[in-house]
C-alpha cells in the first residue's frame, strides 16, 4: 500500500471532524532513501550545509510519531521512495488505483476525500504523467489535494492547494509567496496573533487545530499558518538560529 489511511496520522485525523477524510503518501524525507525528495532541504546523509537551503530535515516531523517508535515504519517509507524513483510508472499507476479506492472509502464514511501526497516530501507530482497525458490531479479533477512546499515556482491545477513553508532567516521568498496570494506556514515557539513581514501585517491562524490546508484565506487575503515547534529545547534553539522557527520574543510578532 502506498497511501496511509486518514485515521493513522494524529493531525490528519482531526480533519474527520470537519467532514474530510485525508489519505496521505508518506515517503522518507530528505535523502534517507538515497534519493532526495526535498530539493530545498540540506541532505541528511551527506551532512550538507548549503546556506541557500534549509536545515529543516534535521528536525523534520517525519522523525516523530510511529516512525520514531517502530523501525518498520521508516523502512516502509524508504521502500516506497525507492519504488517511486526506480519504477516510477508502476508507482504512479498504483497511486491512481489507491486514490480511486480512497475516494470510495471516504464516500462510504460520508466524508469528503482529500489527499496529501507530500506528507514528508516536496515532489512535483504535477510533472508526473500517468495516462492520457494527465497527472494525478488531472485524473481526479473533482477531488482536493493539498500540501506544504518550499518551492515558490510550482504551477499546479486548481484542485491542488499549496501552502508555502517558511524555512530561511530572511523573508524574501516568504514575502513573495504571500504577495502572490499563497498562504504561508511558519513555525513558532509561541503562536502569535499577527506577524509583520516586510512592513505588512498578516493574521496568524492556528495550523495545529487541523491538518486541512484548504480555503483558509480571510476576506480573500492570504494568512500565515502558525505551527508550534515540536521537538526538544535544543532543537528549537537550533531551528531559531537557522531561521526555520521564530522565537517568542521576535519583534515582528504581536500577541
């Protein structure tokens, strides 16, 4: 099985209360499989330290939960990732079958089907053709897909909603994403009500209440999706230094 069911992930499970059933594709983050699924993140196995990339892999939530407790969970993610890169067409055809089955399961439960194909990765699935010159989103045009991304130049179908993920000490790309109408996710030590980015104030919503990153704009304007840092104090300090997370005393925040 490629897709994980909506009840498995603690955060995605919250979507059920909102009437949505979210199936996810959980690949092995960074380059743990030998293939890099996060192009903007520094490679873990190579101890890469490119200042133009993010060090988010070192504190990725992909390490948390079941993957931290049960070794076979990460092994399964690595195997899926290897299949994607080594036998992509078979992988994509299987993915289409599982998406179709998940849609039926969601409807059977009386819920709207949604999908996250990049739970711990940042792959451009919009570029992967499956059949009839269509990608996975075009094969299922009436179904909503959503993900986080650190890529600012992705061109996606209307049924695939992306939230830009802030990951650097500077806010150049983050500001560009907001001005282009994208919602932006930022990790905080303490969740604020507002944040000022390049002179413009943005409302911060609680992104931990649900995993569902669709239709969250307020009065048609993009918002900042606030996510509380999950990890040790030592990891938090490292994340703040690298710009992946913002400390509670950051002057741009309002509570």
